[in-house]
């Protein structure tokens, strides 16, 4: 009997650890659901081992409900991580729970059959978790942590179906004590315990990976604008520039015109509002894989993979016109902001500092020649580089 408790004890330990991670993370609801799922599965095992409460009908109903609740909690966990824990999914999960409960009641109270009850329970648990995993399909193409969670819980869901067939084929009579002493049952229990350990460790590893990703993101993010800071830009540029041989990568360097005057006249709080508003405009005009960052002060850079100089010039012009047309009435009545841009395309093997320096020269020329304009490198007669001006 003491060995039988090893499995639920392990699940309780993982429930405590994952619950502790939930408290530490302060708000990751999917961790709370996962911890609850582990706890409920452990409790279901304990109920089966000690067979509480006593009686021919109540024990399978109670243990089945606890198992189903644990499966629902795990399904909701992956759905919440994927942002898809909608009422329709919850309704589907509860409907399967109801069907499992009714089926187990019938084959306990009307036609007593341990084999069919085991069949129904395993099928139901697999179906519940599988609904959650299929609903959380975006995780399969997400971050490393997302993929770990998705595939581990998918394996947990799928394992119930062969388990269901093997269990139903092995149980020949309604004698739980005899079943619990068979070699098959011990192997089945060991396999489930091993899978629980692997799943628990996977959730913990994925959560720690999330923590590290958050720390890197915090380190590489500008606190005011929530854009990438210079450190993050340098790291991102290294990855993009490594692909410059295969596809163009263009840099758009931007400077807010007369920004110092805004700080001097309206104060730094007004200046911060302008910077945040410009960052929002950047995000609204950029693509999902463009790298947006603040170099410092009122200077920003956008790295545009797969865009040539001419295409990056068109992007900068859209951005320049959007800023000039934006309203800054909430900062100061009548305030109008403009920007100047320098656009350069990275050359094969060029460093971040070098391409940025070329874009900076063009930006300086734009500022020097009247502001509110874009200068970009283009191919002139004879194949030489020249500045293309838009204002």
C-alpha cells in the first residue's frame, strides 16, 4: 500500500511547486490551473487507493468527478496560456464531464461493470484534455516554452486512449482488489507516474524559460516607450545583418525635430508624452517582424528586414506624414511635431555601427537642410550612391 502512494505524492509535490511558481509570477493564471489539475489528479488517485467514501456507487462517482475536474483544470491551463479560454470551450469541457459522470453512475448503479467504468473514465479524461490542447494549437508555433507545454500536454491527452483499451481488455470482473494486484495494473500505474513526472518537470522548465525571457525582455526594453533599447537593438541587428546576404535589410534612423524646445517650454513630462506618442505611431505603421527601438533621447531606429532602400524610404515617408498629421493637443494646445529621417540599406558583412553611421549622415543632412524631410541612399547615374530627398 505504501508504494501505491508514491504516485499521488509526486503529483502533490509538482502541484506545490507549480503553485509556488504561480504565486511568484504573480498572475499567470494558467499556472494556477495547472497546479490545481495536478492536485486533483493526485487526490483522485488517493481516493482510489483508500476507496473513500465507502459504498458500491459513490466511490466511482467521487473519484471520477475529481479526475474530470483535474482534466478540466489542465485543459483550461493550456487554453489560458494560448489566450483562448472562452466560454464555448468551458461548456464543451463541462459537457464531457457530465457525460463521463452519467456513464460511470449507470455502470455502477444499474449495470455494475468496472471494465466499462474504466473505459469511460480514460476516454473522457483523454477527450477533455485533448479539447484543451486542440483549442490551444497556436502554442505549437509559439515560443520554446509554448511548444514544450503544447506537446507535453498533448502526449498526456493521447496516452489515455491506449490506456483505455489496455485497461478495458485486462479487467474481466468487478473486483478492484484483484485488479490492483496485477502486473499490468502496477505497470500502468508506474507509466502514469512517469508521465506525470515528465509533464511536471516540463511545466517547471517552461515556466523558468518564461522567467528568463521576461528578464531578457526587461533588460532590452526602453522603460518609457516600451520599444527595444540600444542593447536590444544591437543584439537584434546582429541576427538580422547575418541574413543581409540573402535578403535586404534597411535601417531608418529618425529624430524628432526641435524636441528640446518641447522639453524647455512644456516640461519633461510633456516631452515624455510626445516620445510615447511617437512610439505608438511607429508600432502602428510597422510590420510584426520589424525591429523598433529607441537609441536614446529623441532618436529612434527601425530595422526593416526584406525591404530595399526604396521600400524603406516609402515607409519613412508614411511615418513622417503620420507624425506631421498627428494631434498633440493633450500635450499642449496647438503643438505640432515633425521628424527627420535617414535611410540606408545594410551591405553584406556590414556591422550595426557602420550602417547606423551611414544612416546618421543622411539624417544629419536632412536636419541641416530644413528638417521634416527624409534622405535616403539611392543608386544614381553610373551606379554611385546619392542622397534621395523627400520633404
